[in-house]
């Protein structure tokens, strides 16, 4: 490759700064300022990848973020590898390594290319139709389909880069720094608005900045020179912040936008360490000005996807911005004037143009005259019917279009070429506008959707608003901005504009060929290999809605979201079905506008910061004493404390035994604690709990069950009356926040007349639970001043205690069935008190136990855990806890629901105990319970909710819910497992100490 | 993400709030007097309107106060915000 495809025109390329990079393992050179695409084109490489389904050779098609074909894998097999990167966006740097995707063994020889020849049997919906039978085989098919499909490869190592999130608040956000965006930024910032201007490119000025045509002038200067001065001027404005390489990904309601600022992707790898790679900007703007420009449309004709076929504007951009010649024998194919702009700029640079093929029959404009003057052949009223060349276009065949544009007539002519520029006019980039909830309208004259109804304080300007020509942009934009920003006088009101663009266009969505459509390949969605033929097939099969056609044919579902071809898909549907495009509507544009890395989305929330977690004040002691932890809600709770290499089972058996034989100690600080005060506190508790609270004496504790209004158990816990109008409520660990929220809801919205104040004190107090027959002896030494005699400090009562000067609340309550005390203490003293209990308890073999042992001990007593033994379908009656439901109270939350026709059914699932025939067999939690294994289908009666081996009873015990279980005492049931059946007997859920003697042991 | 004008704190991000369903459903004063159907009407039946909807919101990560919001569910525009116990603005 010794061809010189560089032309010296561009000030954006630094030819003194050579950059080497690798593409498919081969080393090439480019210049600083090149994108990977421009550097490859300068090395005469068009073929960069294979298409998704047919594995057809594909080349670079565009020069921007809309690129469907030229997507590559960067730095394969490294931690920084990234799939599906658009070669047109990535700036080259020293050491860049890129490779083609979706091809094997190489992009030049790809085995999958056989799919191209199989394509007659691979129509739209092929996979759906072929692999749905028999259904059970899908898993086997899927493996092979997934293997042969897919684009890039995701990284296998963790990402070494740093990502972050940042909030930005501004008065005016301007998206897009093309000519209209620059004008808007100047006007907004100069009038005192705090302004932010963002653009996805590394430079400002959009496509105007590289226009050097005499035909487009502002105030008698070249449009690019005029714009350059404007850019230099706005860079000096203080209240204007400019961010390049920043792509807006999402535009949500209320002017909330997400943008990705790319900080290091253009740097050599070794310069990226310890720098933030991407920053996700969360922008809240009072006003948004969208100036996102427009995307050039391709033309849809047979074999319109070969390497060497580019958008006409892309050829222009490569020549003017990057100084790269895309081909030496160029042909342009157009239905409008913009191809002539390209032709003139190529011609002026001495680049050869073989011919221009124009759909239009009668055309006349300054641009066209100039082309004709230079003896470039224009085929008026012609279309391309086919293209030739497998890995690079070699030739096109053209024929005359019929008057209605539906047929070709006359004889075929051939034109040799190595590059074909196509243009089907322009599509306003309304993606962000519609994401924000904006409604579009269809403009029939030039067949475009433009913004119509704005859902928030925003406006679209420039070509994304349908103003395509320079004179339209410069005359409309100042007027729109003046009104939008409510200004009296602004710059730009008296610009002198010279623009030679003629707006005539002959729109034919699908260009005819001399072959029948079945024999052609007119691609609509290049990335997903969807052709016009597929769309027509979908319509024949009865699909009508654009959303359905899209999903069936996968048109517009690639990583480029069909930025090029979506309009044509609509056009073809409308032509085929005879409906109007405006009435068909568009498919939904969803964020992100261009793909985001996962790193950008999660920012700093990785590793231990992925989710917040809470630690009790005693946490460090648990760590030091080698506890294993489990996650309970957001809490890290000590699960068990293995000693001398014990496994969980051994540790739990030891801990459970020690707690019943002598003394155990548990960190229960995670229990939710709500401080309740006010003259109506007792009445409030009466209304929120099922049992009665009016008569609870000061200094006494009571267990309460809280229901939802639908009668289902919501939470439980012990509440203590500290004083006449002062209670402390405990909730389950996981329920703390929602219980407080629910209580506040009732207090504020249903019972505002009640004088009650709720305060969450979960974090303020730690809770240490000491249980077992020796707990009283230990507590008496921890609190030598307190009277622990049963008659003065009975079960379910409370006393204020002191350790030195530190005030504590001591409750005698039990979740284990043992004699048991809970110490509530200000959190910062908790660890010291815990250590004191351990120290004093040593002679009683005090054993720290975790949540697993706690669960076992309470299960021995048949105490429920809300959320484990209950779900949102269990009433207190189902739990056999009728005793806690007050018959006397007129009302409480959920009372009326307890006698709805459904809740009084006898055959509801009810909580029962389960004993296994073999006392050593421990059931699996969640296992199904059945009565009759022979019946088909087998009726599921319920499931096991809690199951343990009890070291104190020396047998397996379980709780479960069983349909009508209450009346099945002693009945035999079956637990069918994968390889066996386990026989169980329904039993009382209280397995140990039914008389509660141990509470006063 | 909306901006909600909390009647106690002023304009805040939606992420500080939680939605609490349809507004102006009063808990019956005498539930025991109600038939199953009447109770079910209170308990389960909620409107799901495309357009103007009256809703309850709570400023969970702020003042923890409940209040009412009138929102157009078709475009998420909030028409009015008023305190619990107040009548909706008539406009």
C-alpha cells in the first residue's frame, strides 16, 4: 500500500505527529487528530468487519456516532478490551490495537460468509420459526446460535479504570456545538445565563467548521472562517462552560439529562493510570437548547452495503477535516443537492469524480452548474441497480428510472469506481427531543420528522429542527433564541448570508432494480442485516405496527439503534401498506443515544461501595473473634463463630447447646427501635397492634403483632412502656424503615388528631441479649445496683440501670425461651459493655452466638420470624396466634380483613410443626409438602419454612405452612425430594418447654 | 426524574420522595359496619388514570411529611402540590 491518500488541507490533523497503531495485528501509521476510521482509510483499508447475520464484508460508512458497520474490538484479551467501538469515533493514539469482530478466522476470509449464500433460507424471523420446535430443544439450539452470533467480546478481567458521577446545575444547556449551538452559547452566555455547551466530538464547530466552499458565506467570509472567530470569542466568556468529547446519552423529563464525558479514551494506555476515564454528568438545566444536527440518509438499493460505499457527507468530511481521500475513482449517487457540495470540494482538491448519478430528472442550481462546467458527467433521472466487488466496490450498474420512480427502463450502463458516495437527504437528529417526551410532526415536502410539541422548557434549533441550509439556520436560529431566552435584542440579527443550496429532492424510499426484489439485497439496517425484502415479508405475514415490524425484522435494534435506516423502514412500510408516514409514527428512541460502558453507569459504586452496608457498634469484636457474617437487609450480622475449624453446623450446635445449658450472648443491635412519645401513645399502639395496650403498666414489656390493612402479618416485636406517655418499640431488623414509614403514614394522614411523635433510634442504641440459666448471675454482676429478684424484675419487665455513669435500659424479654435479658445502651459504649459481659460471663462459659443459632433456638420454641415463616399471605389466625388478636378492641389496622370470606376459610395455609420419621433427617427449607404422592397432578399442600437439627431435643424439627394444617395434628405427610421421599408428622410448633418453665429457671 | 415542590421544604429531586398511591381515600371510621364488598372497595380498588391523577407522596429522605400531588400521568407534569387535609386547588 504505497498509495498516497493524504491531501494537505486540514488544520485538524497534525502531520508532524505520527502515531502508530495496530489493526488486525498489523502496524499502520496515522496522524494526531485522526480517528481510527480516517487512519484506516488513509491506509486504503475499507474492509473492517463482517455483518451480523450474513457475514458480508463491511466497510466504514460514516464519519460519526451513527456508524453501523465499522465497529471494532479494542485491545483484545486485556483488562481494557472493549467491544463494539465505532472506528469513526475513537481517536487514534500511540499503541492503539483494534481488531475486526464477528469474523473467523480473519476478516478477509470468514467461514461465516457462507450465510450470505444461505440467505434465501435465512429470512426475517428465521430463528423464531425454525427453532421453536420442539420447545424443549431450545436450550440446545441456543448454544449454537449464540456461538455463531454476537459482535464483540466482553472483557474477562475487572476494569482497571476509574469512573465517576457528577451533578451539574445550569441555566442553559446547549447540546451540540455546530454552528447553531455556537450561536446559542454566545447569546445565552452573553446575556448572563450560566451556560453549558457540550459536544460529542473533540472539536467545536460541527460540520460547518471544515466547509471551505465559496458557495457558503457569512458576512462575506467563508462560513468556516466566520465560525472560527465566533468560537474563539465564546471561549473567553466566563459563565460559559464548554465540554467536548461529551455525549448526551439521555434526556429525561424536567430537563434532567445524562451525559458521558470521555476523559482518557484518546490517550495512550500508559497515560491513563489513576485518571478518571469517563464521567457521567447528571445535568439539571433550567432551559435546554438542542442543536444535535442531522444525519445523512443512505439510499436503499440492491447491494448498497459493500466496502467502499460511504455517505456522501462522510467522504466530504474525510477529505476536508482529516485530509483523507476515500477513493481514487469516486461515484456519487444522490436524490438532492448535497452530493454536489461533496463533489465540488473533492474536485477542488483534485480528487477524481467519475460520475454523479441523480434520481432527479430536472435539476438546476448553482452547485450543479459548477459541476457541469467542470465536465463531470451527471446521469439525471438514473438509479443504481446493482453494485459489484466483494471486499471493495469495483463497479456499479445504472438504469433510467420510470416517471413514477417505481421501475427502471432502458438499457444498463456500467461505471467503474472504488468508492461510492450516497445521499438520500437529511434526517433531523430528534432522538434526544423524543426521549424527553417531545412530540414530532411529519413534514411532507422533504419527508422528515421535526419537533412539534415541547414537554419542558426546551427548544430545538438548526438542522435537528429541520432547518438544513445555511441561510435557514442563520435566519431562523436567532429568532427562536430571542423568544426562547426572552431577550430584547441579540447578535446575529443582521447577518449577510450567501447560500447556494437548492432544496429539491426526489424521495424514493426503496429504489427499483432490474431484478425482482426477492433476488436483491437492499439493506435498510446494515448492522442487523435487515433488508427491504425482510420488511416486506413482515408486512405480508401480517405485521402492521412499526414496533412489531421492528422487532420481527430487528430493524433498528443494533448498537446504532438504526440511526441510518429507520426512516427508510418507515417509508417502505408506508409505501407498501398505503398509509401515511405521519400516521405510522416512529419507533421509540430510548436512551442511551450512543452506548455507555457499565463503568460509566456504576461510577464509584463498585467493590465494597456497590451497596451501602451497616455495621453494629460491636462489629469489630465479631471480626476479631472470627465471626462469619450474613447480610440481613443492609446489615452485616454475625452469623456464627466457628472455633477450631468448625463448620457452620458444628458451630451452631455448640452455640445452641451452650445458650440453653449455661449462657449465650447475642448482638441484637440491628433490631429496629422506634421511640414513641405523646399523650395518645397508648391509643396509637392500640390501633397499630392486634392486641391491647391501654392497660400495660409503666415498666412492662409486651409482644405485639402488626398487620397490614389486608389482615396479613407485617411485623412483630416487643414494645416497652418507659413512662406514662413514652414507649420504645422494637421491630424486625429488615422491617425497621418500612414500619416507621407506615406508622408515620397513618399518623399524618388518617389520625392527625393523635398527639404522638415517632423517632427512629435504631442507630442510637445497641442491644445486647444475654440468655440462659446463668444469665441472671451474669447480669447481677454487670449491674450490681439492680435488683434481679424474680418478684421485682419479672419476665416482660424493664428497669433503668447504670454501669458506672452510663445509663442503660435492661429488659427481661426472651426470643429463645430461656431466662433472658436485653441491655439497650448508647451505641458508643456498646462494645465496652459487651466485653464486660463476656469477661464476667467467662466463668459461666458465656458463648457468643450468631443469627443462625438465634433462629434455631426460637424455632425450638415455635416463635415465628416474620418474612421467613410468614409471607404476605399469612394472618395471625393462620399462624395459630389467635391469642394475640384482641376480640374487645373495636378497631385496629387489619381487623376487618380477618373475617373476609377469604381469610376465614378453614383450608388456608396454616403454620404447623413438622417432625421427621427419622429424627436425624433435617428437611430442606422451601421443600414442598404433599399428602398423596400417587394423585396426579400431585396437590401441593404447603412448604417447609424453617428447619434445623435441635441439639437440645436431639432431633430434627421444622416449621411449615400446610393447607388446613391446624386440623391435621398427628397426621402423616410426605416431603418429596429429588431422589427420596421423607415422611413427616404434623406436630405442635412449640417443640421445647411448652410450659415456659425455662423463662424463670 | 421529576422535581417535586415539597410543601414544607421546597423543590427537591424525585429521588428524595416516595409515591404512596391514590390520594383522598379515607379509611372508614367504622370498618366493622362494612360488608365484604364495601371493605374490598376501600382496600383494593384504585384508579389508574391516563391524565390528571391525585396522588400521595412522602418526603422520605427529607422532612418525612406526607402531602398530595396532582400529576398528569401522561407527561408527568405536576399541576399542584398541597398539604394533607387540605382540599385540592379548584383550578
